[in-house]
C-alpha cells in the first residue's frame, strides 16, 4: 500500500465533517462490500502492525482507543465523505 500520509483515517473524516466518533466507520461499513482490501483500504491489525498504529496514535490521526485501524486510499475516502456529507 502507499505511504500512510496519503491516506485518511476515520478520525480525520469524522473531524472534517464535524461528526461524532463512529460516523465515518458506519459510512465505511456501508461501502465496504464495494471496496477491495489492499487496493481501496488497508487494515492494520494490532497483532502485526503495532508500530504503525502507535505512529498514527502519536500523530493524533486515530482515536486513542483504536485497536485495529483502517487506512482509506483517497478514492475510498471520497466515497465515505460523500455519505457523510449527506448527513451534514
């Protein structure tokens, strides 16, 4: 996958739309069946990707309590954002 700085997290999307924690996650779950892991998003698992997750936590890109993390590629982030804009 690409550099994580080119991706979006659920926390970043929630903040960008002024919505509460979990809003971007719920929107992602709606479009997830149409997305491909490894192409549209990357799932970081605490068991294998602890260092990357800690880097994201240290830079405040994810919620403090996040265990596993989804990084959205730009196109997938736009799809999730479109759903969130409908709720704004």
